[in-house]
């Protein structure tokens, strides 16, 4: 029999995939590997819809490998463990984020920064060591090396799956860049999936938070529900002018090309602008305002496995969960269209466990 996605591995799997750059998803039969010695197999219950899914479905980053089964905010329940698995047992609640593998020996891997390994295996749109494509969490079953699986705390709802990407992507730079000190003033640009998590973590760390947004309609909720201290409309130059020189740091989560200069102007001297959004084209970086005030522009990508577990435990302890709109699997294409229009408060989560039906 010729190799096909359905029979390249022994375990039958089912999910939704895009076949081309239109990015429309439809049902897809494929297969997963047998649970290896160090592998955990689990039934997927919930999977968040990240803007990175949208970028990759449409090949906006230029590296998509079709068919693409997206999904990297995955929570499920363990159904089988390999003979050498130490951390998990059948029935445990678990989470998988953007990474399912790394070299485990490089400079980055050896200090728990698997996210910066130069040979990472991404949860989807990447290759397994046997050369087969990886497929993500818009599917019924996952098999993953236990190193890349986190324990899901008992008191954390399983639909809080967006912590696994939106959560860690904002928690990690707030910590690493020292923007987690009580009394600091932090800006969050873009109030979407990542942005609203940045607000929640920054508030939990005791900082003052200003949201910088293009959507005036998000103001009231940002303040009353998410706990932001103030709200700036980025296209209102008067408001932006009044806030010049007020921020110690900014987490920029914007998914599209946007002006950087107004953000640099908001920073105090020695302020840090951390880019976590991943627009498909380069943004323009004006250098002069960086020099005048010794400002820093940096980037940050998800987080390592140790920090991801730490973040999930911190979220459970402090009751920090994403605001989610739970939708059935067959709503996914509409959800993606709405995500493109920033029409979600603040993260879609697919109810895979109840709605991913083959028929
Ligand atoms: P999202 O929910 O769509 O949020 C992005 C927000 O950016 C929107 O809600 C909107 O907020 C703002 N925005 C959108 N278009 C804009 C424009 N043209 N100009 C200014 N603001 C605009 O997306 P997400 O899932 O949070 O992801 C955000 C970005 O982070 C994506 O590019 C994604 O690929 C990237 N990402 C990076 C990492 C990493 O490791 N670094 C991890 C995950 C995701 P307002 O309505 O408030 O303006
Ligand atoms: Zn993501």
C-alpha cells in the first residue's frame, strides 16, 4: 500500500486540516505514531485558536507545509503512557503547547530554553525525526514525548488551554526583561489573545498596566473586567502625546505591521519594547528615538518547558485564566475569519472533546 497520511503510522487519528494557502479547514483522516517508551498519548479535549494558526494556515510566514492541522494550545486527558514515562499516568490532565521536540543537548536546551533550540520540532508545520509531518491539536489524539507535556493543575479549567501559548508568550518576557516588579508601569499593545493574557499577568505581578489599542470598543472591558489601569487609542495622537515618557516596558502583541515610533515615545529612558507579535512583513525601526533614552527593542518566543509548567502553576494559584469563547469544531472557519477582524473576546477555544465528530 502506498504511504498516505492515514497509514504512515499505526494509530488512527482524525482532525481538521488546510490543504492550501486559502487556509480553509476541513475534515482530515491521518495517523499518529505508537506510544513510544517516553511518550504520552492523550485524548484532546480543548484547543485554543492562536493568530499563529491563521498566519500558518495562509502561509504568511512562508514556511507552511500542507496539509496543516493547526493547534498548539492543547489540553487533554492521558490515555496511554510508555514504559519509561516518569511524570504521567493514565487519566492525568495534561497540556502541550508549541513544542513537541528539541535537540535536548544544545546550549539553549541545557538551560531549559528548548524554545530557542535551533532544531526544534514544532507541534505542527514541522517534521518528526522520521521525516513525517507533525500535526497539531485540532485533532482527536496526540502522542508526545513527556518532556514536552505539562501537568494541568486540578483546579485549572481545561478550557484555559490558551495559557499554553498566549499565556507563556507573555509571562516569559515580563519575567525575563524584569517587567514584573510591583510599581512598574507596563504597556500592552493589541488586546487580543496574547494581549489580554499580558494584562492579567502584569496585574498579578503588581504592575500598573496601560492598554494601547486600535479598538475604542475594548476600553470599558479592559478596565472593568481585565483590570487595566488605563487605555490609549493608538490612532489618537493627542492621547498618545499625553502619555509620552510614562512606561517602563511594553509588550507588543500586534499581528500586523504597525508603527513603532509612537510606542518608543511612550517609553521612559531605559525602557524596553518587547515584540511578541509576529507580523508577516518587517516593521520600520526608527533608531534615533532609541538612542535618546537608551531604549531597548527586543523579541521573545513562547517559553521553555520548565517555565511553561511554572506559568501554568502560577496561573492556577492566582486564578489567572484566559477569557474564552468556546466553539464547536465545525465553527472553526468562521472563528478564523472573526479572529482576522479582531472580533473575539479574547480567545476562541475549540471544544474538541465534545464536537470533533467524524460523521
Ligand atoms: P489576536 O488575538 O488576533 O490579537 C492581535 C491584536 O493586535 C488584535 O486583537 C488587535 O488588538 C491588534 N491588531 C490587529 N491588527 C492590527 C493592526 N493592523 N494595527 C494595530 N493593531 C492591530 O492575535 P494573538 O493570537 O494574540 O497573536 C498576536 C501575534 O502574536 C500574532 O502575530 C501571533 O502570530 C504572534 N504570536 C507570537 C508568539 C511568540 O512566541 N512570540 C506566540 C504566539 C503568537 P486591538 O483591537 O486592541 O488593537
Ligand atoms: Zn500561538
